[in-house]
């Protein structure tokens, strides 16, 4: 199954992608995580992406298309994959089509902007493996330590309120048109994001079966 998770930053794409990839046995591919890793390692790509990410803007399409081309060519993607946070522009979606990537379903995870503002203030991520947590909705077992790899949990720089507002604006302007793009192709399913993570997963899995 080749899936795309669409939705605003903080809608729960990463959290749901982690759960669903374990259930379906296919990798979750997050361009955000790949970019953060590149920034951490100080690679050329990381240096190019950093200022865009810190300001809440989207990284240029050519960088993203290069990342995704390389990642989808890895052997673990042969049985399927979940794209989390990509495509984020019509140009990226068109590039996927041009690459001949066949998408089965696109899930639009819908959450209101006010809820997102509240959620992102409590988000913590593992600085080692990228797993995400929430102080209230998904606390780690040990404070400030990752359940998966024991890495330190940190606040993402771009989760600060002013940056979140810019990321939401970028989402509405550049990414939301993809909802219509995939609806026209008959691939869109809409899932209302719930406060409870397991409730959202249940709705998501049901939508994938339909
Ligand atoms: P995320 O973790 O998905 O919220 O991504 C964090 C940041 O990485 C975004 O705010 C963008 O600056 C950048 N980014 C991640 N994925 C993409 C993408 N597909 N297109 C453009 N920028 C992206």
C-alpha cells in the first residue's frame, strides 16, 4: 500500500505514521525528519534547508524532490510506504506522478488551527531518532527520554508560537490545494483528527479499509 498523509503541521501525521507503519509493516517517510537529520549533521542539504525550516517556510521543491527520489529507491519501499509531510506543494505531487509513483490513498487528517496551536506547544521530539511525544496526550515513560531509543527529548525550534502561525499560513496557501488535487484523482479520504491518538488511528485504519 502506497499512502500519503496530508494535514497541517501538528495534525498528528507523524504520530499516526509511526503507528500505521508498525501495523502495516511498511516504512514511514518523513521529509521533515530527513531534513532535521541533515541539519544536525551539517550536510550541504541541511545548510540549504535550515533557514527555511527555522522561519516556518517550505524548503524549495527541488531539494524535496531529490530527497524523495533517493528515499523511494531504497529496497524497503518496495512493498509500500507512508509519506508523512510530503508532497506539500502541487509541484511535488506532480513530480511524484512524473516519477511513476503510484499512490493508493491520500488521507487528509483534518484538525482546526486553534487545536493545532495548543497541541504544538506541548510537543516534544527525540533528538536522536525523531519519534514524537506530547506532554499531555502522549507522554514518554521517563520524563524527557525517548521510549524507543532513550535519546533526549527536545522542543522543536519551529514549534514556537510565531513560527507555528507561519507554518499554518504556508500550509493553507501551498499544501491545502493538494486536497482538491487528490480528490479529483479519486484518492482522497478525509479523517477527522481526534483528541485521543488511538481514536484517530481507529478512524484512519477504517478509512484505509474502505
Ligand atoms: P515537518 O516535520 O513535516 O513539520 O517539517 C518541518 C519543516 O521541514 C517544514 O516546516 C518545512 O520547512 C520542511 N519540510 C518538510 N517537508 C517538506 C516538504 N515536503 N516540502 C517543503 N518543506 C518541507
